[in-house]
C-alpha cells in the first residue's frame, strides 16, 4: 500500500509544481506582453524573442516575425545577430586561455603579435586592449582597412592619444586585437577556438559565428533604419567583435551560466569569474572583460547613462583598479549589442538569480532596451 500512496503523492506534487510554474509564467507574460508590444510598435520592430530567468525557471516570450517576406514567426530557437554581445564570448575565450596558463593578460601585445614590436601599441597589455583602455582606438576601423596586413599596418601607424589605462574608448579594433592575441597565444585560429572549443564547452548548440546550412531556416532577417532587409557584413575582426548569432534559449543558457557556473570545468568557471572582475572604473560603471556592471540596487537612469551613446562614442576618464576588484554578486551585469539590422541586450543579477535577454531583428536605441529589461526584472 505504501508504494502506491507514495506514487500518488509524487503525482500530486508534480502537478502542483507544474501548476505553480504555469501561473508564474502567466503572471510574467501579463507583465512582459504590454512592455514588448509597445516597444515593438514604437521602434518598428518586426520580431523579438525575450527570455527571462527568475525563481529557478526559464520563461520564453516570442513576438512578431523573423522574416516579413516569409511571415515566419519568432520562436525561442530563432537565430539573431547579437553584435557586440559577442565581445563577452571573446572575453570568456581569452579568460579561459588565461585560466589554463596559455595567455598572460598582463603581457604586452607584442609578445603574441611580434609585428607590433617597436610601436607604442605593442607595449599595451592584453588586458588593457580587452577593456578598451590601451589607447583611444577608434570605434571602427577606417573603411579602407580590410585585409589582415592592413589591420597590422593600421596598428603600427597608430599615434598614441592617451596613456594606457587613463581613458576608455569603446572600440572594435581594441577588442578585436584582444581576441586575436588570445588566439595567437594558443596558435589556433580564433574561429576554431570559439566554434569547436568554447561554445561546445558551454553546451551552446545553437550559437554560431557562421550559421550552417542546416540552421539557415532559423536565421532571422534583419531590417535597417529604412526597413530594408540586411544582415551583418564581414570585416576585420568581425568574429571577435560582433560575429555571434544565437537564439533566446541558447543566450539564456549562456547568461544563466554567468550566475550558475557549477558543473562546468574548473578552468571555465575560473574564466567566467575573470570576466566579471572589475578592472577599470568609469563613472558609475565598472568595466570587466566583455561585461560591465553596477552596484545593485541600481537606478534606471544610471543604467541608461552607462549604455548611452556618450559611453560608446566619447572618450571617458577611467581609473585602473589595482588589484582588480572581485566579481560582485550584488551587481547588475549587462551588455548591449547591435548590427545594422539587429539589436540585443542581456542583463543578470547574480544575488537575485535573475536574468533577461532581449533579441530583436532591428537595431533600436539602447535606452529603450535597458528600460524594458529594467521594468521586467524590477517587476519580479
């Protein structure tokens, strides 16, 4: 008699848990739906995938279409370009090389790229490049810089603008060189290290630098400011700086692993911690590797300012943190990303075990992304 009773009790508990989870999902959807539908209408967004992790549960909310021409609905498996959110993956790859003793983050760039020997940028550290603080490198390469040799020539002829560690200038060339140095230290191509190494170790099965033919049907169509169909174009350090394409389900797994790395190899857990440390203070924002964070609780205005065009386009005075500050759990971690036709945002709060991911097939203002994510998480 005991076994049937236990089985019946287990069935009741399972039903109750499922019912509670469904209620939580419905309550959250009632909050997310009006926020996202209004956002999409205001910004002219065709499709969005939203993922939220809260109270130990993953929740997915999908809106609109992945392609206007085909009318394909967005799902949690739809692939979006995430632009500069790719920098957090690159940072993790470099941090893993550091944790495994293959890369010295404090070493000068010239150690891993001898072509930079004898020029000022070659003396900048790998870490400074990863935190956009080696020198005030530009946001993008000039249009005429396309080939690997032209990239090297650009760096060799770069005229110093600021002492290393004194200014933060958000820069694809800086972060791209950081990723390139990490690959050179391991004597393997960056794309191979990412696609066959890190993404596999993280258990990300639908995250790509180059979307394979088998997944092309899931790849959303992006739309530019004139509503023309567009996808990301290749360029110098595209893989390192802005090349990731991923789904809401894979991105939420990636963000959850930032908060719950248990179960990953020890070196990879250490690598995640390395990316979360604070290396430079830039106003209210603390610059990690890839990720940026703020003490929590945090005001919405602080997050909006920290992700504003001012922080992206203008040099910012920065203070080097020596030693690097430990990775705080009471913090709001975030990163924005965009390509010509896509906009993305991810944020997580380890102390609350909460995270949100917003993926859209249109590039829209960071303020709107931050505001929506903040309202979702604070509403929990």
